[in-house]
């Protein structure tokens, strides 16, 4: 338990400032993680909404673009529906908007013409890269504050969080 002297030393300092300096509670308590994850989520949402506004898209459209970009195999409308948790009609409208705006292209599978793959259009990828370059630069700047071993741990933590959160879907 922190004594009066400890509280006085940290008066006026936020938990974020202490965590940033590596002076958070031993093992960084759940509250500290929650605060940092919410803050990061808020900042990413701000960037996503800005990109969406600049390109006449919905925030969900940008989530769809990210899913298409990050997919390990060609994305299909069905997999996109599952990933976003939307109805098939909502995904169809989203894919139509993205295709009309030139952000994606649909390609029918040659072996089975019923299968449609969604690909990020090259020009749109370039525009997104330009818009999100400051995020990449901020990520690189933050990475320089950590050793390679620490970064490997952070990456494992983020992957584990994504895995755990993917299980929370209704």
C-alpha cells in the first residue's frame, strides 16, 4: 500500500505518465491496461473517422478495408460479414460503396464463378498509406523506446488480446 510520501511524490502525475516511464504498479494492474487500451482505441477511432470523412466512407467501410488488407487469404463477402458482425445486406452495401469509390475490386474465382474475392485496389492502398503514414511514424517512434525482446513481448500481448477479444463475439 502506498504511503503518504508516495502519494505526494506522484501528486499531479497521471497513471499514464507513470506507466510511460515504466513506473507503473508491479505487473501493471488491470485498470492500467484498461485505460491504455481505451485510449489507444479512441485514438485509432479518431484516425479511422478522419479517413472515412475524407473519403466519403462510413467508419464500418474503413474497418472492412482493414480486414481486406490484413486478410491472410483473399477475403470473401461471407468472411467479411463474419469479421464485421454485420448482416449480408449490410456487407453487400458496404462492398458496393467501396467498389464504387475505387477502394476495392471484386474478382470472381475462375474455378467457381460463384466465389467472389475482394482485393484492396492499388490506388486506394496508396491513398490510405499516405493518410496513415503519421500513424506508422508514431508507431516507429514508440518502438524505438523498447528493446527487441520487449517488442516481442508487446506483440505477443497484442496478439493474445486480439485472440481473446475475437472469442467475445455474440
